[in-house]
């Protein structure tokens, strides 16, 4: 297989590839437009030849939406976190039963709108429809993937641009009031979840931030802690450290009660670790399980759900005490 470039105008190139038609055996030419330097055009020509030789090149008239989405998922693999990649894969699995068999080139706004309607009506388990929030996510993903198809010049335009996703009603957030938050903390006193709950209620930390917090990030003399990392866990159980949700570190001022409890908790933790022959250090996680191993985010949520049920407390998620803190309602 051969290829060459031709300059159409300053900075604009035609990449011409000589390929063999697998059906007829005849040679034909494929043309690609490229903007950039001559060296970049030559590199792009080499990349296209490599794709064709490895069978990775996509012909939009022959490839299905399902095959394209699989290729797109491989493309974004290095650009997103493992958990985000998992979510993309789960969303694609919901999309493909509706439009996966359609040729990419023949995908029209009508098919996407029909996917929305069918998914809302019968997309979920046991024939129940998906929620509007789920279908909205399906629309966003297919729109993002087809936007890349336009950039790759596989499509002239994105058919999602002519379709509106379903409206998503805002969820009513279940926020604990000050009395309920105080009752939750009191019930957890002496329990392995006491400190995670305290950090959520009084300091507004997210689940992954609680699991990632180390003592080096806690300055009790200055009365503050630094949120510099969070933990993310995939369905397969893999845990990795990532930046906080905002992408930037932040500083949280500690209420007097939090400073007092953290002082007491740090001393107790140091003594218990010493009994095991482990010296507490700045790298030690603030919140540890009963076996003194770090928490994984999903384990933290599971233990919290079991604790709330056993204690006979109102059903809340681990994130809800944080939402109470965010609204400024703090227990005395």
C-alpha cells in the first residue's frame, strides 16, 4: 500500500492513498484533506497507511454504529479515567440494541429520536423503560462520539445536533437537618465510621476525599485540612488516586468540634497502630477500617448503609451528610 501528499494551498494538503478493493482486486484512490505543516501531513499519511494495513481504518458506508462506538471507545481510553471509561462502556451497551446495527453513514436524527422514545418506554430491566436521566446520558455520549466522527471526516455533520435529549427533572436532594446530622454522629461515636461521618457532616468531604485523606493534609494547629486527592474505584475493584472532583485542591476550615475530635482520634489511632508494630506517619490515612487497612470508596458506602440500617436511622446515603454541611447546617 502506498500514499503521497499534494499541497492544495499553503498549509492545506491532500493525502492520497492507493488501496486495493478487496472485492474486485482493483486499485483505487482514497483522498483525505489535512491542514498543517508538510511534516505533519506526511506523518498523517503514514498513520492512515498503518491503519489501513492493520484493518483499523473505518469506512462509514460499511461500518455500523456499534463498530464505530467500539473504535471511539478505544480512542478515548487514554483520555479519561478508568471509571469514566467503564461508564462509557455501560452507556454504549444501552445504545447499541437500538441503533447499533445501523450504518454510520445512514444514521439520521430520526433514528436517534426513536432511540430516545424506545429507551424511555422499554429500555430497562424486565421491559421497564430507562429513566430520563439515563437516556439523557445516552444522548450525550452518542453526540460526543459522533462529534469525533465529524472531526475524522467520517460524517459531514452530527445528526445529534438536530435532536434534543429528554428533559431531566432535578432530583430533590435529601438533606439532613442539624438535629438529624447530630444524631447520626452520636450514633456513630465509637464506631469505625465515626470519623468518615464527622468529616462528611462537619467538613463537607466527599466519599473519595474521605478515603484519600492523609494526616499530612491535616493541620490541627492552624485548624484546617487540605483536600488534594480523591479515590476512584471501578466495577472491577481497582482503586486509584485522582485529583478532587473540581480538579483543584481546596482548603477546608475545621470547626472547633472537628479539631477536638481529630486530636483525640489521631492519638488513639497512633496507639492502636503501635500495638501492631506500625508507626503512624504523615502518609497514614486518617480513616482506616477496623483491620487498619485503607478504605475503598465502595466499601465505605456499603458499611455506611449497613450501619444506618442497624442503628435504625432514617435511610440516607453517605453523600447526604456532606450535602447537609454544604447547606451550612452544622450540628453544635
